[in-house]
């Protein structure tokens, strides 16, 4: 049986995310960065093109509605509450919702 990849969405894709997180994500077997939401659709598209990320959202709210994502990396200084496991780069903390174990 094939193992399903862990699909991660990026909220914020600034320099730290591009230079630190993306190289690290590339080294994790079974992890796929599947979506990005950045300050603008154009900047999100540029990051998506650079890293072969298939989906670009106009805003973080749309990204969080994507039920195909298993986790979200918040690479912005303004973290938000999510209904999925999240990793916030500025605080280096993990927040989990009550249904994170599904």
C-alpha cells in the first residue's frame, strides 16, 4: 500500500520561508508543499513557480479551507488560528486543534 504524502500549505512565503523552510521541507520524505498564500497572488505565484507548488490562494483563509492539506506552516509575523496542525516560524511553536489527530 502506498503511503499518502503529508500535504503542507504555506501562509506567507517571504525570504525566511524560501531560504530556510523550503530546503528543509525538500529533505523530508513523504512531505509535499501543496499550496501557498502570500501577500498577493502575484507573489504567491512567483513562489509557487520557483518551488513547483501546485496551488496558489489569494489569502490565508482560502488556504485553510483546503481540506486536502494536512498541516500549515505559518511563515509570517502575524500567525493566525487554524483548524489544522500549524507551525509558526516566528514563535517556533506548534498549535493543535481538537481535531488534529484525524
